[in-house]
């Protein structure tokens, strides 16, 4: 960029322009101003991007919750299984909901994560984790490994030999409880169960927050702005902070409800 000054010729002709270069000081000031603006804008842009991903995640979970509600209407009020033996994996909630949406498709895993061009309206992975689906589910069901002892926790372990009584009835689950949440597996272990019983303080804040397997019992409570997204049994979805999640893992609230016999 150049400044232009005007001079008059000795013979009185029209003025002619003479360009003057920026000084080094002026150039450095301009660069510094641009750097300051960038430093102010980049954090705001990153925050806006993270917020957009969190909103998209809430929408994904809400869609999963609605799909589960439609499913139980056609399944005599029974929720699908939380987990199964590998040979019975088509009874798991991920596959059941994917098959329900794709009218009885056979390869539930590929439909769940959208591989091989399968069209699916369900998203079983959070946009904050990766732009490409992977083999790791990033939403998990609120899971009890013992249906007999935890009749008010939504999803449980299912084995065909035990019959349909091993599946939970949707109408029996308190509406304020978590259905699905940000997680690192397709099931997130409830603290009232053997697999989720709190034994570790993974965050180091003096409060137990992880079961025997560690990793926050497979929940992902730090994924979005130091918190996670949850869809509840009544169908609404929202963000809660890590502190709120940790509190509810340690006493009756949105993960389990002691009014119905669930005990730590």
C-alpha cells in the first residue's frame, strides 16, 4: 500500500503524484492490529463451532429417543436390550432401532453407523467426536446388567433363554431418567449395577465417578463444554454439566431413582 502526495511542477503545470512507501513502523503496527483481531476472533469462532456441534448432538439424541418411543409402541411396550451375547447382537438397542427405521434390514451394524451408503435417519455417533463414523458408538444407553434387581433402569442385559421378561417395559421407567447419553460405548453402566458401581475418582475431585472398568462407567461427561448431552425417557434432550452428572451418579436423580428401589 502506498501514500500519494501531490507536487506542483516549476513551470506551473498540473500537479503530479509521488508515491511514498509505508515505513517499517507503520507496517509493524498494521500486522500487530491484524494479529490482535485474529486472537480475539478465533476463540469466539471455536466456541461457536463447539456450540453448533453440541446442538447437533442434542438433536441426534432427541431423534434416538423419539425412535425408541415409536419402537415400543409396536413392541408391546418393551424396550430393546441394552447388551447381549455377540450371537444375539441383533437384539441390542442400536440394531433394533436401525432395523425399525430401515424396515427390517439385516446388517444392523452397518446401518447404525451409516456405512456402505445405507440411508438412516438415526445418528449413533456424536458430531463432536469425529466427522466420520467409526466402530465405536458415541451414544450409550442407560444400562443395568441385572434386570431382576433393576426393574426401573431402561436397558438391561438380554439372553433368549430368559425370555421377554428380561427386557424392560417403557411404561415402568420413570420419565425423568436418562435414556441415552454421550458415551464411549453403546451402553453406559448405571451406578446401581455391578458393572457401574462407583469405585474410582477418575476426575480427582474427591467424588467417586467411575465403575470397576473406569472411564466414567462409559459415559462421556466432559464431551461438550465440560458436560454432556442426555435424552430422557419423556423425550426431551438437554445438556448437563459434569458436576450435575457426577452428583446424579452418587445419589438419586436422573441416572437412577431410589424411590423405586434402585440403590447404590
